[in-house]
C-alpha cells in the first residue's frame, strides 16, 4: 500500500520534471529562433 503511494508520487514527480524540461526546451528554442 505505502509502496504503491510512493511509486505514484515518483511517477507524478518524473512526469512534472519532464513537462518542465519540455517547456524550458521549447522556450530556449523559441529564443534561439528569434535571435537568428
């Protein structure tokens, strides 16, 4: 039961990190595109 909760938290945490990384990457690409 507790292990399942930790697994769910870890999965949600990993998804949020991936989403943040994707947003930062898109922002960076957009800035690089507009600078050229």
